C-alpha cells in the first residue's frame, strides 16, 4: 500500500467467500441426504421384490403374516429414517442461516471499525493524513532510510494569511484556500512523498530518498501559489522549514528541528534553505 494515498485501504474480510462455501456445502448435503434416502428406498424395494416368491409359495398363514409384519417394519424404519434425515437437514439449514446472519453482522462491524480507524488518521477537510499518522509512519521511514543509508527530508509548511482570509471572506473562504493549496502542493511533490495536514494552516511533507540537491525542486514548484475568490486573484505566500534526518535521530527530535526551522523561516524569511 502506498502511504501517500489515503484512498488505499486493507481489503475486506472474505465473508463472501465463506458464504459461497456454505451454500456449496448446503447443496452437497442436500444431494447426500437425497441419495441416501433413495438408496434406502431402493434397498427396501429390492428386499420386498426378493420376498414376493416366498409370499406366493407360503402355505402357512402364520409364516405369511410374519413376513408381512417384517416388511411393514422395514418400511416403517426406512420412513422413520427419512423423516429424521429431513428434520436434521432442516436444523442444519437453520443453523447455517443463523451463522450467515452473524457473519453479516461481523462484516458490518468490521467495516465500521475500518471506517473509524480511517477517520482517526485522516483530516476531514482535505483528506490528507493527519499528524497522528505521520508520527506513527515516520519511525518506519526513518528506520528504512537508516538501513539503506538514504536521505530523508521533512518539510514543515504554514500557509500565510489564512486567518486574515477567514476574517475578510468568512470560514468557507478559508477552507477553500486550504483545499486549493493542498491541490497545488500535491502537484508539486512526487507520488512517493507524503503530505500531511498538521492542523489549521500547517502542513508537513515527508520526502523519502530526497536530499538537499533534490528538495529545492518541489519547493520552487510550490512557490507562486495564488487563490482566486470571486474572480479576484489573491497571491498567498507560505513559510517553510526544511530539515534532513540525521542518523540515530528520533522522530520527536526530527520534528522539533523541523518546527524550529519553520519558526526561523517565519521570523527571518530566509527562504527555503534546508538544515542538515
């Protein structure tokens, strides 16, 4: 799964396959019971047919009565077995229907759990991953970069003037400019990079396998962002802090340096220089 794509999610539990297997098993059970009953009936008919000559040749009424009683008893046993088999099949079918209902309920609960999990790591406005996911994802990315001896860049970005836009044009306009900037930012970075909304007008971009020589390109592509409101073009700037991961550095230490670089850029507007 590509972590930069929030739309990707683990596949659902294969409940449909289990249901299909249950239906197939149910069908086979029915054929099994029908076949067993048919065989028993044929066996009974065969025994009856074998006894016909004896019945015709029997001269003693008692013997004939005994044979008839035995045949009736055999038929009664076969009929009783058939009724019992049908009753058992009815019980099995009822149990399987109950199991299918429970599986459907379990599948629904699983789907709800996945939805809750996704909502807990996604920003509701932009659809980007939130800070919680970034904090959980960064240690894995840091470990991978340390093992492969590859560079890792973290950008901290704060969109300037959102509070002023909210005050001037309203909250909906502030949300619109944030969404427009997210679309602009996604076009500027690679598909392997991970954009994250920290909160409000603050964003983070994790750039794996990216060093000082390469990070200037996406930053420059982000520059020149403008926002159009009611046919009025409003240039919107942003502050950015850029740091490169140091070997042995923890996630919290890396994020602290990124926050400090963002604060320094906001204070002195020193451009987009990365801090080793």
